[in-house]
């Protein structure tokens, strides 16, 4: 995906095109794994403050450009692409060595039948192990 496609995505989602948003979408498109706020802030060290960056991450997530991942480390990670929905869920792989989180598209989906009276809002599958780079 190129810069023009990233710009088109922002416009398609009805978001205002700002320099930071254009830079963020380019960054998410080219990064193959999920990232924490700290990881993202390292890329934009002096160009934005904490609240501006979090507001833009929230806007991207609400628009479906990125999704957040709770890998049970206590640190939210963000990855390119809409949040998994019923029928399009995907697992996340957490490397126990380098702590990188990857979206695992194309794996067989797990089917859950919850007991009567229970309502599922979200299913999140976390696979832990060692990534190819480690």
C-alpha cells in the first residue's frame, strides 16, 4: 500500500487529513507487527505530545483503520486493520522472547459455544511462543 492509498483510507473513513495522521497511517501500513504507544512515540519523538497521539490512535481505532490488542502484558498494542469481528477473527502471536505481537491472519477460526444466557462480545485468541526472528 502506498502513500496515496493511505491518504485515501483516511479520507474514506471521514477523518481530517493532518500531517500526523498521514505519517501514522504510513507507519502502520509499513510495520508488520503490533506496537505499543512507546513504540509509536519513538518514531515520532518530538512531533507530537502524548494526548495528541492517543487521540489520533483512538480516532484510527474508532474508524477501523487500526485495532488494539490486549496481550495481557498490561500494555495495549495497536496493529493496522480493523478490529476482528464475528466471522473475521484472527489470532495474535506474542513472542515470549522479544515481546513482539503479530496478527495471525489465515489461521483456522475457533468456534465457541457459550452456555445459554451468556453473550459473547469479543473473542481474542493469544498464541505465545518464539517468533521467526528470535
